[in-house]
C-alpha cells in the first residue's frame, strides 16, 4: 500500500447535527467521500475514523475500513491531523508512503483531482498538496485595509495573478513529513486546482441546502446498478397535466422513447413496476401497453412497495424509485437509488440521489433506463432473451402477481393450494354443545379443513330497541336479549370445541362482532379471525383484529368498493384473505356476481375466496373455477331446524358432495400447459392426418 485515504467523520457537529450522515444527492456525506476515494485510481485503501456507530455502519457499507476514534480525539477541539495520525497508528504492516486527508464536508470530490494531487507528491513535485479554487477576489480586513491588493491600484482581472482559496476538500501529504511536523503543511506545498462548482464546504444548514440544490448539476451521471426500477405515473410517465373532454374523460401525453426504455429494461432482466395513487384507468392502460405490472389507487405507496420487494425477493438497496411529488418521499426513503425528475417538488429533489435532466413525459423514464443499462455489461445484455408478453392486472392495494398464500392453522390458503373449505356453523348450534360436536363431525367427515362460529357480546351487539322484544324459541317465550344470551357459547363451551376440533383434525375460528369478542377469541388462541360482512365498516373492530397480527378473512357482502378499500387500509394485506359474498339469504343466481372474485384479487393482490348463501352447489363450484381459493358454506344437521340460518345451509350430504366436486374440479383445472395425454395416443395414431 503506497497511498492511504483517511476520512475523519466524528458524530458531533455544532452547525449541523450528525452532519456526516446528511444526504446530498441522496447519499450520506461520509459515503460520498468514501466513494470518491475508491474511484481514485492512485488510492489503495480508504479508512474512516469515527466515534459514531451509524457513521461506521454507513462507511463500511460504502466500502471503507473503519477505525474507532477514542473520545479524547473526538471533541470539537481535536484536529483533523490527530485523527489521521491515530488512524495511521491503527494500521498494521508497513506505513503508506502517502496519506490523503479527505473531508466529508466537501460534498463534491472529483476522483481525478485526487489522483492529480497524489501524483504531484509521488512524482516529487511537492511534499504537501491542498485543494484550492482560483479566485481573483479582492480581500479586505474588517478595518478597511486591503489584504491581497493596494486599494489605490485596481488592475484588471486579466492583469492579475490568481490567488487560490483553500476549499478544505482534501490534503495529500508524505506520511513521514506529517508524523515529523504534526500538521498538514510542510516542505514544498502545492495547490491542486478544483472547479469553483466543487468548492462548497458544508458548515451550516444553509450550506447543506446549497449543496443539495447544486448536486443535480454537479454530480456526473454515473451508471445506476440496480435490479429493479419502480416509477410513479403522473409527473414521471406524463408531464403531470391531463386533457379533459366534454364528457369528463381524461387523456395524458406520454413519451414513446419511455416505452422503448422500458422494453430494453425488461429485455435486460430488470424488473419494472408502476405505483400510483391515481385511480384513472389510463394508468393501467399505459402499464398494459408497456407490459409491466401496476399498483394504483393507493393510499400508502410505501406499503405496496415493501410488499412487492418482498414478493419479488429484491434487496431495497438495489432498486431505483423515480418520483416527482411529496407522496413519493416514503418510497424514495426505502430504496438505494431515489430518483427525481427535474421539475419535482424541492423536497423530492433534495431527497434524490439522482435528478434526471429529462422532464416527466418527455423522456425521463428513457434517461433512467439508459443509465441502468449502462451499468450492465454489453455481453450480458445480448444474451438475455426478450421477455414474453405478460398479463398486467389492474390493482390498487397489496402486492402484485399471484397472491402469496396465507397460512391458516394447518393449511396454506392461496393460489396453487387445495381449496380451503370452511363449514360455517355460525349460530346453527342453537346454543347446544352436542349439536356443535355433531356439526364438527359433519365438516370433518366431508373433508372440510375448518369450521367457523360467531362470537358476540350480546350487551354490545343487540340494539336497544330489540332487547325487550318477545321471541318464540325452542325453550319457550323469552326476550330477544335472553335468547341471544341463551345461544352464546362461553369459555367452557369453546374450550370443549377447541379440544374436539383438534381431535377431528380441523381448524376452528369465529367471526367476532365486537372488540371484547376479539379479546375472548385471542384468549382461546384461534388460528385466524373472520370479519362478517356486517362488520366491514366497524373500524374499531377492524383495528382490534389488525392488532392481533393473526390471519384475517374478510367477507365483502353488502359493501361498496370504497368501504372495502377503507377496511383493507386498516387490516393491511400481509395476512389477509378476502371472500366475495352477497348477503342475500338465500342467494338468487342473478345476485351472485362471481366475477367479483377476479376483481377483488386484481384490486387488492390477496387470495380471494367465496362465501355462499345460495341453495344448491352450482354457484360455489363455479366460484372455484374462477379461482376462489376458499369456499365457506353454512352447514346444518337439518334445514328444517329452528333458527334463522338453517334454511340457507347445506345438510351433511350436500356438504359431502360440495367437497367431493371441488376436489374433482381442482384436478380437472390442470396447469394450463398444453400436452398430449396418454389417453390421446391411440386415437392420435389412428385418426391424425398430417399433410404438407
């Protein structure tokens, strides 16, 4: 090792707290300094001297070796020379011939300037070299005396010799001379001229603002080495304007060059995603044209981004996100390459590691694509086959592609898994544990994976005006409140149910109708929770369910899409299974609307099933062919039994036939790959005619 670069970066700072971790161009100052040193051809190794854990972590991630600075050398009065000398004492082996002191406070370091300064010392032209910028300024004292000029003589600029202002960016020294003299200037001192635009030293918050504003114009457009590109839509693919016709339909202008850039990224194997808060179908239409997935109508873009990164197994530091407005800041903070368009909001430009030169809608995406492709070897690009066309779902929340299965008890619920069949006992047990046991037997014998109950706190759930109404029941005449209490199971009954379900090998859980019921079921350690359609707008209940961190099955009957959006926003999508349902008892076929299964799956990116209240099996079986990953049906011992739900329930034989036919359909659906089956070989040989 001939040349060692030392970057002093203590944690304390008077003007800007933790200044060395502040970002300019989206990169912490200490990481910028390390990167410049590593890109200098004549620097052999980079050491960061620090007393701060986070600075050490960032420095190591940037590629530097870290030397822990002792407390006595970490105060505001400690010199930079003391930090360099301490770092030299910590280096094992032969001392370097030359040491370079590099200051984090200078955000703009050109590796070529570092190399030129080191070369002057290596070649014997100087013993000490500092960075300086030419100045022809007239310098005065506060008392009005000229420092570098005679006030009575004002020569023209072209008639004057330049002076050099020390920038503080770097100092190159012979190691032996530094150790002898204890300071950075000794022997023959020379200046390494640097451009004025690089001569910004950060000591105050105002200096930091200036450096951030300059970064897009000063930083060289280096290649962007990432595995994925995520973009906002409005203001990135468009110029953030919309044309509205007399019917209120919107149109936007996009750049054809962006389309080519996206195609080249996909051909190179770079994953691409569009994220947008906008619900306009033009977003999905453009994404479909580009052949990339889209998540739109988002309230929290960062949630969808994190889920997509997890689903695609992408390291956030190897992802670029390009945005233009403040709702992009949360996503920009997640990725390693936050990118802004030039007319972005000032806060977005300040947070960006890269500010593009092309505006949104005028080639911004193409410019980013070119810089990403520049980081990939040309030979590698030639060997990547063109991607196959993709079907692009219109989504609004959650991750993209095939929804990830959710584990519920013994089973995974989702695409590619056996349909999870739930026998909905609900309140059909009529408050009798023996009936409940028989219904568990019915479900287990039919092949269901789970049974479900309902849990209420009658004092909360029964409306005041209904409490004293008289009901005729199998136990005689009583008030509605007395009836609800009579049919509600408590801890003893559910403990018995839990034990019996375990013996029969089926999961059990319930629909809680109030917050105390959530707490009750949590104490029973249920494997999941079910949200009844009637509870979709009970946000207090939803928040309590979300706090359990358990899987949640959300029924969507009697709900608008806006009400479902709000519920999903509270519950999140990580452990969510949705159920298409229509809350008509019994359900007529014209109200089934089974295509909502596809709509829900595409909109929210989660597994979707079907909760049926129809007579017969046809609609439930059709739901399976449309991709329902779980089917729930009310079950009863006899539809003639007393109670509100028995008439729309399946009896034991009907449930057995439902599960049998679901398993047949699963087998019949296959995998979508065309092949010639063994049974076709004989008729193929006998009947097939091949002509030229």
